[in-house]
């Protein structure tokens, strides 16, 4: 476990999300009815060593 929500839960498939973008460098998802907003978009870099 990496203690990173997006790596551990979203990218592993444990939490269902809608894939909205997939490129060589990033992966984008949306989820609905989050505590933040009706629709929540997240773009995740595939190479986290650049962060």
C-alpha cells in the first residue's frame, strides 16, 4: 500500500469511476455525488516520479 488514495483505490479499481481521459502521460476520471461537488474530475499523472 502506498498511502495514496488515487493509486490505492482508484487506479487499482477498488472504487468505481468513469474514465474520461487516457493518454500516454495522464489518466482522467470523474465520479458523481462526492462531498466536494455533483461531478468531480481528477487528472492523475502516470509517472508520479515527476511530482
